C-alpha cells in the first residue's frame, strides 16, 4: 500500500500530465493539419506527405501583414499606457496619504470584479461620442488603466524599505526622482511579469476589437482570423490551422525563448 504522501504525489503528477495532454492536443492537431495536405486533416498516417503550402495559401488569402501591424501597435500602446498609469497610481496609493485614499483604492479593487463584457455597450457609446469608432485608439482606451496592474505594483511598492526613499531624498531626488530611481528598478521582475500577462491577454482579445472595428485597416489578428475562417466558401481546416499558427507564432516563440525568465518573473512577483 502506498504511503499517503507518495499517493498524493502520484495523483498530482497524473493530474498534471492529464492537464498538459489536454492543453497540447489542440496545438498538436493544428500543427499536424497545417503541415499536411487537406486530405490528411482527419487522417493520421505516419507516412503522410509533408507540405508548407497551407502557410503560403493562408498568408496570401488575408492581409496578415496589416493584421500583425495593427496588433503590435494595439498591444504596445495598451502596455505603454498601463505601465505609466499603473506606476503613478500605485506609487500614490503606496506612499502618499491623502483624503479618500482607501476609498479610492477600494473602488479600484471593485473593477477587478467587473467583467469587461458588462460595460461593452457603455464603452461603445463612449467611443462613438468621441468619434473613435473603427480606430486602434478605441480598442486601446478602455484598457489603458488596469486595476490588476495598480494592485500588483502597489503591493510591490509597499515592500520597498522607506530607508531607500529617505536616502534618495537626501541626495536631492523629488517624488518622481524617487519613483524612477528607487521603486521602478526594484520592481523590474514585477513589471516583466505584468507585461507578459498584459501582452498575452490583449494579443488574444477578441470581443471588444470585433465590436469596435469595421475595416481591414483596423482589424487585429484575432478579428482578422475570425473573418478569414468564415464559412462562406467552405472550411479548409488545414489552411485555417496554418493561419492560426501564424497568428500565435510570436507568442509561442517568445514563450519558448524566454520560458525561464517567464517563470522566475511570476515567482518573484508572487503570481501563482
């Protein structure tokens, strides 16, 4: 009979392998169908011929360069806005005392419990009133302030010893100097961890860009891929999966190249 500790370890290991298998199977199928002719999309033969024509057909069938450009601009602008606003807000909540501070922070935390889909209509009305519908700015504006980012950085800034801030002020630094020279450098692992979460989330965000974009010039990859995979001319899973791999390739490559840094950043940031 297995010892309870060994049994627990065995069950945890088995569960981890099952979850990993469930995660990797769709990706494995996408890779299989993308590198084989359409006839082998549902036929798994070891000697099936390999081809890269599906990637060429997918790239030629939709304006993927434009989609990539839109996505990079969208994700980059959201991340830049979040880093600036979250840093300033977190610094104020962590180190300054002002009337209503705790109430304001509680309202920030309330945002964590509000799903973005709930305010979809109001966000669209606001973008329409500003004349920003069908622009990358309209896709980015609702996300440039992140309650999660403010909370995460506030908790990090509160762990910084006040002696370091006092030393910086003795050296002549003002509030922004202290923030830039003391708090930001010490929070670099947290910034990296948050950047990974933000980029992956907004790279894959679909509903809001779908609602607010109407033209090819503003569509990000997720919306462009959904249009590309429309059923008007039938479904070719080989080409669709090739297009899906093209769209997700930057995130997959980044994860494979920086996997160790990803894990270390999450551990240091306290994200479990």
